[in-house]
């Protein structure tokens, strides 16, 4: 094998390792952010009480909607990272 071919093979191997590390990192970030979104949603749902009066109930729903917005944002970020990771495989 010629020295140029060996250098090219080393460069390709390094690029492959870099892409593998990048795909793994994106997968881990997507999993973490998705889990964070699920945890935020569960946290908001777990602490919502049931009241006899409609006013405190509506206040609780409003507070839960703020948490749900953060959870939805985290799910969106997780989906973006997952899509990027899948596109890299192509």
C-alpha cells in the first residue's frame, strides 16, 4: 500500500470515528432532552390538585400549561436532535 493510500485510509477512519461520536452524542442529547420533557410533564400533572371551586382549578390549569409548554419545547428539541442524527446516517 502506498503512503498516500495509507494516509487517506487513516483520514477516512478518523472521519468515521468522528461521525460515530457525533451520532452517539446527538442520540444521547435527544434521549436526555426527551426524558426531561417527560419529567416536566409528569411534575406538572402530579402536583395539580382537585378543588371544589372553579377559580383555584383554573389557576392550577394555567400553571400546568406553563410546565406543559416547557415540556413541549423539550420534546421538540429532542425530535430535532433525533432527526439530525438520522440524517447523518444517510
